[in-house]
C-alpha cells in the first residue's frame, strides 16, 4: 500500500520542459505534476494533475488520465486547460 514506486525525477523534468514549451508557461511560474489515485466510479485509477502557479496568483490545472511514467509528448500536445481562476 505504501511502497508505491515514485515517478522518475528526470521523466518529470523532461515532461515539464515539453509542457512549458507547448503551453508557453513563463519561467516565473511554478509548475508541478502529481499523480492522484481515484476510487470513484468513472474515474481513471491514476491520473496526473499538472498545475501552474503564476506569479500574479493565477492557477491553472490540466489532467491526464495516466500515470506520469506513461505520459507521452502527444498527451501534452492534446491537452486543453481544464480551468482558470484567480487566486
């Protein structure tokens, strides 16, 4: 239960570079990626949440219905911003 394998740090770094370039994320923003497990109906078992925290307080999120290790560049290219709101 608690010995879940963590995603490779280099994989995360590379995905952040691809994501930042594709979605024009400024260097002043903080970009994070997290895997979440879901046990609700109609929910993928593991999804990756990508969050941008801009220096103006704006937060944007994107979701990919895959673990970090399975994300491909095409998954990032096909992403649309899930929601956008002010802090």
